């Protein structure tokens, strides 16, 4: 959680931006929704697409994430093979199909 927020300073300092951010809501020390809020309120970094990839299927988490500006919300499967399949599909979409605006 805190490490995710530390990346904001790195990107501001000139580190290359990611094509997409995969964000879990269940982070240690800092809530994933707080990380999402900080990124989507940032004047320049807010354009980075964020995909919530989490085990939480709570409707309140889904609603809050979309209200904060998340680009997609995916409930990750617990089984490793299914998780890897979902990850591959996300990678394919965001790095090949999607067109970035920055």
C-alpha cells in the first residue's frame, strides 16, 4: 500500500509511467481505494488506466472504485491457473488492443 503511493513520487521525478496499473484493494497498511483516490486525483497521473484486480466482490467496493474513476474492476479468481489466464487477457487488452491517450 505505502509502496504503491511511493511510486507517485517516482513518476513525478521522471520514472517511466506504466501502461496500466493493476491495483488490489486488499493492501497492507494503506487501503487500495485510498491509492486509487490519490492516483485519480493527481493532476497528470490520473490518465494512467487503473484496473482493480481483487478478491473483493462487495458491491460497495465496486461502486466506490467506479466513483473514484477506476477503468475496470475484475474479481480475481483464487485458483492460480485461472488467475494467470485473467492476467494474460488483461495484458493483451491493455498493451495491444487499447490505445493510450498519453
